[in-house]
C-alpha cells in the first residue's frame, strides 16, 4: 500500500510539472492572442478593443495570478474557456477524447494480432525464410514515420485500389459498418510501429525460453508441440512482452497527432492543431494536460500490474 501511495503521489507531481512547463511555454510563444483574435484578415485591431477583450478574458492580470487560477481550476476539473469560442474546453475534450481512445484501442488490438503470432512463428523458425523476411519488414516498419505510412495507405487503398474511403468520421450509432471501415486505416497506420516492437520483443523472449530445462522436459515427456508452445513457452515469455506493450501504449498518443490530421479523424489531435493555429492558449494547455494525464495514468496502471505480477518490484 505504501508503494502505491508513493507512486500515486509521484504521478500527481509529474502532472503538476507538466502543467507548469506547458503553461510557461505557451506564454513564452511570440504573439498576442487577443490581437490575433480581433485582427483576422482586416489588419491591426483597435487598441481600445484589444484592451477591453484582454480584460474580459483575464489576460491583463499578472501571469502568476493566471497560473494560480488555472491550477486551482484543475482541482475542479475546470480547464477554462476557449479564447476563440468562449465555450468550456472540457466539453470539447469530452466529446473528442473517446474518439482518440477508440483509435488507440483499435491500433493496440491490431498490433497484438500481428506482432504476437508473427514473433512466435519467427522464433520457432529461427533462421528460416519467414524469420528473415519478417525481421526485415519490422526493421523497415520501425524506421518509417507514422504520417508516411498513413499517406501511403491513403494513396494505395483509397486512391489506387479504391477499397476504402480516404478519411472522415461517422458516429458508430449512425452507421456501425462505415464507422469501422473509416477506423481501419488510421488505426492500422498507428499500429505498424507498435506491431514491429511487439514482434521483436516476442521473438527474442521466446528464443530465451526455448532452450530452458522445463521446455526440454516437456518435450521429452511427449507433450504435443502446440501444447508446449502455448503452455510452456509462450506463457513464460509473455512477461517482457506485456511490459513493453503496455509502456508503448502511451506512445500511441503521439502517433495520433498526424494520423488524425491525415485521415480527418475528429479527435484530440485535430483540436490541438486547430487551437495552435488560432493561438487559443487555453485550449492548447487543456489538450496537452489531458494527453499528459493519460500517459501518466497508463504508466501508473502498468506499474501496478507489474508490481502485482512480480513482488520484487515493490521492494
């Protein structure tokens, strides 16, 4: 219990540090958001109007007071209002967050379905054609940026073969089949890098377990090859795979940034890009904080699970 409390407090401190760094970084960016909001395409805005709007938005106060207000707002789950629409940011995030989480979950499932069995097969066929081919493909997959993979998928699957739409979004309740079709390509683009990682970790972990004594004993008893693979090799080789996979889930959040833009998927990343272009500082801060909180939460859950599976971690 003490270990859990200590880890939870550390996560809270990390979230506070992220908030502080993001808040200060945003306000160090050149440019006046009020001037940008009022000027638009009509040129420079009137000074009186700029000052009036700055007072209305509370941007005329000292930066430490703004910092304290925003920090206290976090305890009330209040991320502030958008500088552009003056609407509560939490509402926009609440509608977009499930879409990003759905994209991450689909990418995680695809990466497991591809990387895990391919890694086991490559280890059992070490040095053969499948092992060499799969290792080469995963090396290439890990080196290609996610936005390049997304662009290639659009070019090949949507424009050349015309098998799926190039992008877009539709609610699952409105059309479940079309929703899943639109989800497939962006999720696949994000999953490629993680699938390659799962493949490599699975292959190396299985290769470490195969020569152990209990595996040779099971084979000497005449147990079938499939049963030895599933019950004796794979089960004992999964611990490092689970660890690396769980810790890599946080990295999928960064992969959604460009993929949502390429496939026009209305998640948190598209909201972040829109807020950056509009110099909507409060929206940028809110999205970054939610993303950081998700990343910290994922790592906290992984640490707890790993501590339950291996008591040595708690010590």
